[in-house]
C-alpha cells in the first residue's frame, strides 16, 4: 500500500466522510396486527406479507415478542 506524499486537509477529509452517516430505517405498521415491521419484510408476530400468510408463527411466540417490545 502506498504512502501519501501530502497531508490531506480537514475539508477534503470531511467531504469524503460526509457519506458515512447512518441512514434512517423505514419502519411501517402491519395492517393485520398493527406491530412495527421493516419495509418489504414479513411481519414477525403474525407472519403476513402483502395480505398473505407467508410464515407460520406460534401464537405463544408472537405474544412473547410483543411483550418484549413494550
């Protein structure tokens, strides 16, 4: 790996680092159970995605997850 000949200025370093910021996570609500769900993901509590049941979720596990969130 090469060694730079000149020191990088503060402004140049900060311009590069401006893209390192964390991005906001898109959270929506499940239309069936009203819990928070990431966009384009199946609901972990009820297993529904786009109005269809995709995952089989035990009701006991769903209650535990809902209680932990509160």
